[in-house]
C-alpha cells in the first residue's frame, strides 16, 4: 500500500512541476568589481554595454540562451 501511495504522490508532483527552460536573455555582463561577477539579464548588447561602462567589465553571449521566446503557462501549445 505504501508503494502505491508513494508512486501516486511522485506521479502527481512530477506532473505538477514545470519543465526547465533556457535563459531568455542573450547577453551577460562580466563585471570587474572586486570579485568578478556575472549578470545575465540583458536583452540587447547595448543594455549590457551601458551597464559595464564606467564600472569595468565586458559583455559576453549567454551560453544558456537558446533563442526561443518564453511561453507563459496559460499560452502553452497543446
């Protein structure tokens, strides 16, 4: 009985969780402020360059960007 209950709970939780998605932002900033840190929340190269100007750093393509637009749960294809 416990095995059936655990299997049912696992099945429910597995179907309730959302699938993993790639990062929707194509550009990352490698900032040189003390310790190097990454900020990968830039939609355009110009946004990234504006952030690193004055503080030092460089812009790099986001290695986890796949080019697909995000879809909200209500707009998922069937």
